[in-house]
C-alpha cells in the first residue's frame, strides 16, 4: 500500500512484543520502518537486532532514547555522558541516523529550572561532536509542560531549536511529536523555523485523548481518537520540508493490552485516513 510508504511503528506502541515479534508484525502489516527502544534491543542483542531489521527489509527510523542530561553531581553526570555516548554508537550500528533525546527533568530536590536547562545545553555540546563522528543526529524532543519536573525541562519546539542552534544541523535536530506540541500557539511558526534551519529529525504522531489517566504518561491514543488536527499539523511539517518517516508512538495501557496485530491494523488505517493525505 503506497499510502504506508512513510509509516514507521515506534516499538513502544506494541510494548508487549519482543523485538523479533515487532519486526515480523511490521513485515506482516506492510509497515516499512520501525523505531527501536534500547531496552528491547538489549534483550535481543545489538548485533542480532540490527540483523533482524536488515534481513526483514525494515528501515530503522529512530532509536529511543538518549537523554536525561540534568544529573546534578559529577559522578551522575559522568554516568549519563557515558550512557549517551553508548546510545549514539548503538544507533549507528542499528542503521539509524536519529537518536531521540528526552533531556531529563529537575534533579532530585532541585527547583533550579534555568540551571537544569543550562546542564542540558552543556551536555549536548559534549555529545554533538561524537554524534557527528558516527553520522547520528541528536533529536531533541520537547515534552508537554506537565512533564517538565520529571522528564524534560524543554517544553516547546522553540526551546528545542534554541538548544540545537549552536550545533551543525547534521548533529542536532528536533522531534515534532504531536502529543507534546499540538497545544503551542507558536507551533506553526516554530515548525517553519525548524524547516528553514534543517532541524526536523523526526515526526511522531499519536492523539491527545481525554480523560487523562492517573498516570498521565499513558494518556496517548490512536490518531483520530482525540483532539489533534493531524491534517493541519502534517501539512505544516510537510511544508517545512520533512520527507522522512512518520512514526506512530503510543503509550496507552489499553492499547498495550490489545493484540499487536490488531493495533498495527488500526495504526495503518488511521495513517491512511488522517496523515497520508497530507504528505
């Protein structure tokens, strides 16, 4: 189905599946790419994971995730730096040029939000040259403001672009994730800016559904089930020059409990109905 030619399954959407199961599921569903998660890659083994994707003819759209760059102490910072250097090398071996970066929240006990953001900038400056050496791009992902304290001290696409600006666009880009940025009144201008600056490394989609669950992290829905205007958003991302993968990333316990084959059928149907017409 040519309408699926840019669709990628982010592996978290079928969380119960192992990496081999997710690879086979994509092949069976006609989905040509997969976004991998480091824990699933570790379960399977790095070399075997790369081979499974190659042998199946799947592109690896991204690796999730690096980041958590706001560690307070020198030892914690050293550990975070080493882990991110490894993640860059893993991404290269898996054949993807995109390492998604969830930058981290406030350190335990801290209220110093500007300081945490400075720590992120400092760590990116250390990591970016290594990423360039491996032809991997650090894809900075702004998260919805409700995750600012614990997951990401950057909340808007504009903030992510400001952090990326000092570095070559081949080394540092941004993620446009519908769930996290759809609310931003400056979003059209910032998507256009990201296009002008060559920074769009990844476009991820899922919907904002209500009511939010007790664990807000699990509040994402299938495209078309919620409040996001995907035609307009995809038009904006396309006009900004993004021609890469469109990755479906859903955190939702009900969807995780659904048989993976059924989830992939829904993913493909919703992509054809709501996203593909705008690309």
